């Protein structure tokens, strides 16, 4: 095995963090190494094949890697080696963290490449998609507000997934373009919020619909409904005087929401979040879409600006799978809330 020079250079110069790890068939493993989160930054993609030992998950960041032998692996880790995946070409990789701590991996081979941290082509793809449909994204949610499904009969609505306009001819019909169910309607803003969080979580949250807020220039709310019970609400509100971040976490054993963050955002933090919203591009994304799977969480980002309300709902958003950049403003809100919790004092 030969270690790629670009991998060695990337680790030595950037000291990237291991931001995601995905196991595939046959024990193959893909690591995404992130050093910078600028729009022109690159992410290192390290693919490890037929992994029989992996001990890098606990490393916060990596600064280098060398080839080793089985004798270099601590005895307690050797017991974890998956013999079923061992091959004749097994090679010991010793990764070094920024603090000097060694981390071990045994694999048959590896490949290393780069991809953009933020794929601007996905942003342009969404903008073209929305423009081809007459910029229908801004009308999609509004067209579904009605006291009942029958109230929509004979009216033009916008499909929440494909953004095609069509005449609502009968109740419980599907979109004629993509077959997405068009039977759903939003009776009131309160009912929509209950749809995002569920009846109990919504009632205990104390949140009011964004449409009811007064005195704000712009506001956003991230609702995370987790199938593991790690529900979150993170809200950003901009007034003429300031920008504030408010975050809540659900405490299942106590059966209540707990406020975790309430602080002002700096101008730089607001500019970055605003840019991520713009480049997602949130206001041009269909409310429904993405992929689906087991467990995970539903992410709903709501926005209210200049009298216009919009939301985007995705299950465990992933840019590479969903082919859209919706994850990035959600991730940054999580980061802002976490930084505030971890800050001293």
C-alpha cells in the first residue's frame, strides 16, 4: 500500500476533523475530512476497503498517517479485529491526531479524493428548477391553506414536491405530474406547527406560529423531530435592533422542553447564516422532497420574511443523496446552539 501524497499533505497542512463516516458492503468505509467550511473549501474523501479494525472514530482531528505493522497495534485493540474481513493484503494504518494521540485502522486498500464542501452546482440546479415552474416555491405553502380539502376544489394549487401548478379537481387526488399526494391542506398556522412537532411536543413547546410574530424583520425556526427522542427547536429572530438565537431541547424523562440557549448573534454569525439560507437556496426549495429511511429525524426549517412564509421539510437531509444544500443552514443553527452551550460561564 502506498499512501497518497495529497492525503499526507492535506492532513499535515489542514488538520481536518472526521465529520462523517459511512460503512458500506464488505466492510468498506468512507470518511469525510473537513478542515474549513467556506464556500470554496474542499472536503477530503478517504475510502478504506475491507476494514477489519477501525479506531479513528474518537479522533477530533487528524494531522498525519503512517504505515505500521500488527505489532504496533495495542493488545486490547487486537481483540476487536474482525477476522472475517481480514485479507492477505491487510495493512495497518496509524493516524495521528492533533494532540499526538495515535489511532489505528487495518484495511486492504484505500483511495483519497476531494469534493467541494458546498456544491454551488446544486444551488443553481434548484434555482433553475424553481424558475422553470414560474418561481412557484413561494406560492406552494400558501396555496394549501384552507379550512378543509373541499375548500380547495376548483382552485389552482402548487405541488409541495414538484412545484407544478394544477387544478384541484377532487378531494384526495394526487399531483398529475409526480403523483405526490395533494390531499393535504393546512387549516391554520397552529395546525401546521402541530404537524411538524406532533400534538404533545407542540403544546408543551410554548412556540407560536412564525406568521403571528410582530416587530420582526426576518425569522427562522428549525424544528427537529427525532425518532431517538432528541427533539430540538432552534429559532433565530432579527428585529431592527438585534438578532437573537433561542434553542430548546426535549427532556423525555421529564416530559418537558428545556431552554438551552438565549443569546444575541454577532453580525458575522447572522451574515453567515443568512448566506447559507440564500445559497441553500431555502426560499426556492420545494417544501417536500429528499430521501427517506428508518429512524433518523425530520428536519423542518421555517422562514418568515417580508410577509412571506415558507418551510422545507426533509428526513435526515444529506447533500450528496438529496442533491440539494438544505442541510447547511440547519447544521449551522445546530453549531451556533452547541457553541453557546459549550461556552464558559
